[in-house]
C-alpha cells in the first residue's frame, strides 16, 4: 500500500524520485533489520516522512509536540534506541527535516520498538 502511495505522490509531482527512493530505502531498512515485520506497519511513518518533505518544499512548519507527549516519549524505555535508529535512517534521506518533525519521528520509532 505505501509503495502505491509513493508512486501516486511521484506521479502527481508532489515528490521527487530521489525522495521516493530514500523513503523506500528506509522502508527496506526497517524490514531488513526486523524493526517491523511488514510494510503495512510503516505506512503512517513513511507517509509522515513524505508529508514532511512536502512541507519542507513549501516552507511550511508544524508545531512541536506538546510537552506532556514529548515527556512520555522521552520516558519510554526505547527512546535511546529510537534516537540511534533515527541517526541511521536520517542518513538515507535525500532531504532535511525541520527540527519540529523529530519528536514525531521518535514517536513512530518508539511505537515500532514497543511492538517488537
């Protein structure tokens, strides 16, 4: 499903091919490293990254997470692992993210690691 969404976004000129390639590389990494066991589990995460790229291109910003939500993520037993994982995944991206996106990414990654 996520691969089809990315194709549609590319065909609609909302994403460049390099962005699609980097998002697919992240998806493959998550599966190869057994962080997720199916592509469907990464649907929201990859969609979030695609939308973040589109926001960056339009110079649109999102709000930072609410403090209580951020504190909950930081308190997770998987927070440090999510930070290390994000450092690896971020190297696969063909675009930069605004700082406010990072907490949302940690939220996704903590959820992946909690589900293992």
